[in-house]
């Protein structure tokens, strides 16, 4: 067509930058050995010419796809979003992109998703949690790429780990409540067959209660994960109806804890004077709640940054051993468990 302009090519960029076409190609490939000054000169030349790198064609020729696959249980959970943000920031200058899929807290769905993602040949794969179906684990073991599990501390990891102990998170809340004089402590959780990390928090609660010589029978299952504020409120009502002498409740998440606090307010139960309530996740909601909710901070963003560091290390040295990093969750004591 008359007046149609031809798109700039890699050769055009090479001439503009005074380098070879191969060097231009390397500048756009994640992890390629090229110094920063040369890369910047090439990118600047490409911007002047309006050149857009064809990553699909490059991937076909180099067998590199330029993306990291990531699975998360929920796409509307701020904590998992923070981990993905940390991962994305950590990948930064590597030019690796993130391809996200969600499992809806379903290990069978995770298996299907992993199978689909691996057909697209990711450079690495990051999974939320350390439990998988046997078939999914086999897929991961034989994937031939870096595999990283996060948000967990698996006893038998598939590859690298950037996580924490959910059981310890539950136990530290029990210890804190006992230190404040609470003894009749309940646990408000989700469907234990699906929320494996929530199940580990419950196991931590059970173990810590046993260690203190306390009964741990005040258990209420609020529903399928993620437990909502409404479900937290309904579960709290059920708990105090069945065990009215309860003096503290550990909730599987801050969302559930917020629902529990509001239900206590509706019922005229003073928090923390009559019942102490705590959650998990360090959500902003817990901080602005009245009273502010005691919680455990799992350092979501840091998990993503560490995951990125481990992945980049393995991509630069495929012979390196997997890296295991286990963070210590932080107890954040607030007004919902403190009596002045």
C-alpha cells in the first residue's frame, strides 16, 4: 500500500547501535551474557527506531520462552498478590515475565494447571504450597526446569523453597494467648481437605494446646477456602453458641478474624475483655479494625523476592543445588488480645 512504512528490523537496530544482530538478540534474551552498557545502547537504539522485539520467534529459535509460571490458590487474595509482586520485582532486570494461574485451593486443579503450563515450556515454575498430587509431583520432578515451592516448609521439597512453617504460625498464637492468661482457646478454620496451609496452622494450634495441657476441642470449620468475613462471623456465632465459656479464638486468616470481631460486637461480647481474637496474614484490614487484630505476618512480599533470587541463581547455574529458605513469621500483638 502506498505510504505504508516498513517495520524496523533487528538488523536496523544493530546498525543504529553499532553492534551485530546476534548481540541485539542477546540483549533481549533473559540471562544472556551481555554487559549493561551495551544492552542499554541497544534498547535506546530500538526505542529511537520504534523496534519491537519478537519474543515468540526468538523463543522458537533459542528454546527459551522468557517466562516463569506461577500457581496461586486465589486471584483475589492480597497476600498472594504481594508474593507475586515480590517475585515480579525480584525478576526485574532479568526480563523474565510471570505467567499466572490459580488453583482455587484444589490439588487436582493444580495438577491440571501444572500440566498445561509445562506444555508452554516455562523457564521455571513457582507453586504455592508444598503438597501436590502424586501425578503433579512426578510432573514437577521430571520437568527439567527450576521448581520452587513457597508459602510452606515442606519436609520433602520438590526443588527450592521460599517459605515458612504454617504450624509454627498457629503455635505462636497459642503461646501468646496463654501468656495473656487465656486457657479456653478455640480455632476457626476452613475446609481442611482443601486449605492445606490452614490445616497446618490448625495442627500447630493442636500441638501447642497439647503442650500446654489444654483441651483443643473448640474447632469450627467455616467453609471452603478462602474463608470470608461473613463466614468468619457465622463461624464465630456457632462457636460461642456451642462453647459460651470460650475466652480466645484463633482464626485461620485476618478476614475470618475481622468477621469474628464484628460478630462479637453484634452479640455484645467485649473484645478482648471477654474473648481475645487473633488472625493470620497481616492484612491491612486487621490493622484498621477496631480493635486492631493481633496477627502473624508471613512476609508475603519477601517470599516473592527470595523466590526470584533462587530462580535466577538456578537459571544462571543449572548445576547448582536447590536453595531452601525458611522465614520466621512475625507475631504482631494488637488490641484484640491485650487487656490494659
